[in-house]
C-alpha cells in the first residue's frame, strides 16, 4: 500500500474532544449546554445502534441528549407533534429523526416539520440552499466530515478535478456543493452516467457514495488521487467494506479513507459539531455571514 490513511477515527475524536472542551467552558461559565434530541420510530436494529452511538457521543461531549423512542404503530401526526414540541423546547438546539422511518410515515413530511435552526442533519431545503449559495449554516454531516478530513490532512481541493459518485440529497449533492465551494471542479456521476470509469480515471479527488460493495475498482483510480469512501456495506461473510476496492485503490491513491474507521466516525462527530453550531447560531454567538466562503474563478495564466 502506498496511500496514506485518512484516519476518520482519530480525526472524529479530535473534533469531538474540541466540542467537549467548548461545552465544558460553557458549563464552567454557568451557561446552558447544547441539547440534541434524537427521535427513533420502530425497532430497526441498525437504527437502534446508530441512535445509541449518537446519544453516547452527545453525553461524552457533555451535552443534553434526550432520546425519544416511539413504537412502530406511531402515526405520522404523532411524530410531527413530537417534533413540534421539540421545536418549541428552549433546551433543545438540534433535532434528529433517525431514518428510515416505518413505511406508513412520509419522511419528508417529518423532516420538513423540524425547525430549520434545529436541523442538525442539514437536510432541509433551506440549509441545502444556503450551502448552494456558499453561505452554509447547518451542513449535512457526512459531506461536512469529508471536508474536515481533507482539512486535517492539509489537502486543499482548490483547482482539483473532483468526481462524486452518487447524487443523493444526503451525500452526493451536498458533497459536490462542499467541494465546489472550496474551488474544485466537480463532476457528479450517477446511474445514467455514460463513462463512469473515464470520469474516475481523470479525478484528483473521488467521493464514492453509492452503497455498492467495492463497486469502484482500484485500477480506475488516478495515481496520486485522494479517495473518500462513504460506503458502509456488510458482506454475507459479515465483513464490512466500502464502495471502493480498498487494497487495490490504496496502491495508486495518495490518501484514502479505510472502511470501517474512515468517513463513518466523522458523521457522528459532525453531528455533535453541528449541535454546537446550532446552539451558537441560536444564542447569537455565530452568524452564517461569518462563514461566507467566496471562491472567485481565477483566470488561467496567459
Ligand atoms: N440514518 C442513517 N444515517 C442517518 C443520518 O445521518 N441522519 C438521519 N436522520 N438518519 C440516518
């Protein structure tokens, strides 16, 4: 292997420690601590584990962190009523409804009920729109985590050709907007893309968020490219792999995220970070104008 590892576990821990220190300082100053409410509807075992991990991360950072467990039989209106109560609760800065919700509930209706200033997933049209306008407020956690990893490794996407594989609202689209905001040139590939391999072969940065085990082959990776693998796929053997053929890609890449231990831990870390930021916005400590990122096009040299 020639690539260096983008160690998500270590970077996530440093983000979480940093948030923990800021929460401790608020506590020491006699101030209210940030609060994240996590709502889970039904018994999906994977969701139960995710929610537990989110709750534990909040507790470790010293935050207030109620978990609201609702049975499978809960109606959409009952979930929306809980969300509205949390919207009005001054001790709560962030609200997360764990997805998927049971089939009889429209997830968009539930997410749309979350007050935008408490949308710590960054899923709302307003938060996604603000990112598109280069004035992000609450940013989708996984792409935000990808950018944090690049920052930690000292990788500046400015001027790079980035290929994002997958166009989901949660990963692909916001990842493309994040990279564009930092001055990369973006290609978003999806199921209708004619020459996926050709696009990947030209990419300086590859973000893979498709949800198909080892779909991206190692020999597609341009020598020296940076590979961010968002996939978490469990094989029938029980082994967890990403969307990229790790060992072969690591022979060509300059930097690569492992799976597990890469982008995954960053998603929870950025949720904790977003909860702190939501608190800071609500308390008037932070304004999103502070974070305007201008990326004017530099004319090519003559
Ligand atoms: N289910 C799986 N990942 C996520 C996430 O990031 N946010 C929410 N709300 N649900 C999820």
